[in-house]
C-alpha cells in the first residue's frame, strides 16, 4: 500500500499510487460530465478503499485527499437521486 514518506522521493510505489489517483480523477470527471452515477460510485470505492482509507488516519496534508474522495460519493448519490426517468 502506498503511503507518504518523510522525504519526497519518486519511488515506483509512490509514483504508481499518485498516478492511479490522478487517472481515477480524470475518469471521475468524464463520468460526471456524462452523468454516470454508477461509474462515479465505482470510482469512489476504487479510489477510497486502497488509498483514501489509509490517509484518514494520517496527520499529513494528504489527509484531505481522503476527505475529497467523499465528494465522488456525494456527487454519485446526488446524480442518482436527481436523474430523469425514461419511462412514461
């Protein structure tokens, strides 16, 4: 699991964790623009449980990344609740 180090170094593990979070953020933007609440909810679970859950207990500025992950969940629930029905 990726976690912050005392020295900012670009090791393979930290690069992979940061790249994964960045890639998931791009997918979250695309899902939000397209209005896919289910995809945004899946992105929340993929993003939060490996990395974001670990950062909740950290006393570091990266703690905010885990709190901002809840924005994905909030947006997904809001889109799902206010979606238009296709039926008559």
